C-alpha cells in the first residue's frame, strides 16, 4: 500500500487523538500486531509491550494519572517511509499540580497502520514534577 504525505499526516493526527483519549481510533490506526518500545518511567532498560489492548491500557492509565492530559505536536510529522517522527508537548494535572513534558515518537507504518512505536520522553523531568526526587539507582 502506497501512502501519500496526506495519508501520513492523517495517521499522525489519529495517533495524537488516540493519546488525547479517543481510544476508538486504535482499531482504525493501529495494527493488531502493534509493538511499543519504551523505557520505564523510573528508568531501566526498554520494555516492549504488544497489541492494541496493551496500548489502550497504557493510554487509559496515563489519563487516570494525569487529569486533562493533552498532547500537542510541536514538530512534524516528519516522514521517511515507512517511518513517521514527531515531537510533542504534553500537559496535565496531577493532585492539583500542573505538569508538562516533551517527547519524541517514532512510528513505523505497515499496510497503512501504525505497527511499531519508539518513545523518547523526558520522564525524569515528568517524575520530578510529580514529586519524585530520587529515582532508584540502576544495578
């Protein structure tokens, strides 16, 4: 399936809308064999998760942790078939405190759907805003 620049932009819009809480778009934009590669919030090696249900759970948990969680794209989408890159800024509220943090998503597209995802976010800054002052040392 050949995708146009417009197709990539629409897929990116749906990805951001998913992260903004529209989980109904997961079945439309995300491949059933989806894999994400992300480092845990408190540090450590990358942990992979698989499938749409895992993604949905992750996003739901994020919205539970941060009331009014909202993602906006600052840079991108930058397309280098089969990949899309974008830089975002997220804001939300936790226990009455406003928090904000940046991240970069790298998406791999296959058959017009997002099939793989790498996340790089400033999770230490995010954790510090939540009141975590020290992260456990890595062995």
